[in-house]
C-alpha cells in the first residue's frame, strides 16, 4: 500500500470531528465536493468505507471509528513536523458575550484549533459590559459582544441577533397571573430590555429564577419553570418562542459586534472565522 495522503486523512478527521462537510470545507478553505473527493480517495486506498453519508447527518462507519484515533495521531504528527522550525506559539485573548455563545462552541473551538495550531486561544465568557471594560483596559485582544446603544461605533458588525420569548414546548402560562421569568441579575442589559418591553405592554411579571449566564438561564427554560428573553440562535434545543401564543410584546434585535485593535493577518483571519461560525448557527 502506498503512503496515505495526509491531506485526505486531515479531511476525514475534520469531517469526523465537526460532523459536517461544510465546516470541514471552511477549515480547509475549499469546497464540500473537494472534501468529499479526498475522503473517497482515502476510502478507496484503504479499501474501507469510513463515512456514512445521508442528506441530514454525517456519521462514521465502524471502520471509520476504528481508524479515527490513528488518523488523529497522523495529522498531529504531521502538524508537529511541519512546525518544527516555524513560528513560535502566541496567545490571543478573546472575550465573548454569553448571549452570543451557543451550543456550537466546542465545534467552533475545534475548528480554530485546526486552523491555528501555533495560537493559544484564551476565551473569556462574560457580560458585554464587562468585556468592553476589559477590552478598553487592554486585557483582551478582541471582544465579541452585543451592541445595546450607539455610544461606540468603532466595532465591526458580525450579525443581527434576534431575540424571542423562549420556553419549553410544554410551558403553560396563566394570563391572569404574572409571567414567570428567568433572567440574569441586574445590570444585564438583555434583562432590562425584557422587563422594559413587558412593562410598556402592561404585562405583569415575576422573576422565578436568576441565573449566572445564558447557560443556566437556558437550563431553567428547558426545564419548563420559566420563560426568558434569549437570542433565538443560542436558545437551548427543544425550546420555542411563545411570544405570539401569549401575546407578549416583540423584542428588538441586537447587533453582535467585534472590537479588535489587532491588525495582523492571523488575528483578522481568526476573528473572521469566528464570525462565520456564529453566522452559521441556525436560528430556532
């Protein structure tokens, strides 16, 4: 057997880890068709079917599962060999609002790791206000946050986040009683946005859960104990927008903006990829 094509093995590893031909193509800066062709050639060389392709899902065959750990080792060894006399490691500290980060974060980080093996990415998740403060102090190299006002316009817009009144599918609200809310502690601007909208519409409400970030708020929502104003893109799986069902006021959208003073091409590429990954998350 001839030596394995490292690029084909890398394509296989990316598809296996990211569970997507589209994401793998983004990382390799090529097309889905090219990724598929590389894997088919690898399968032909090995005489084994590695990937089961369907219209909606990508999963490994039994042989693909068996081969994956060895494929990882080969790709890692190749990366180390190529970088033996290359650039030194650097750190990039990025802050992201917890209202922006969703369940895609592990795949997103894996994608960045493949593309930038010599960059240590330190990711800090916090409130937009706190992240901007740290960015202004020089603690962060970049900040990806929700824009709540027009006081600073020096950032680059990535996307417009749509917010909804997210709740479990079986959540029930007695309109004669206050709306049960899950929120983040003040001074969260999304919390303020939600209660301002309810007060203006004359909808009574009560906080029944106060979380320490969107993950905990999402857990309360998914558990069916409350409704929360959440970005539709990052709301937990299985939750729905119940605003129309109960006549709740519409929530305004918010721009997701990236602030960075770093001008080197590598940093710009990393931030661009982050933006692409965020835009690719489907809206619920």
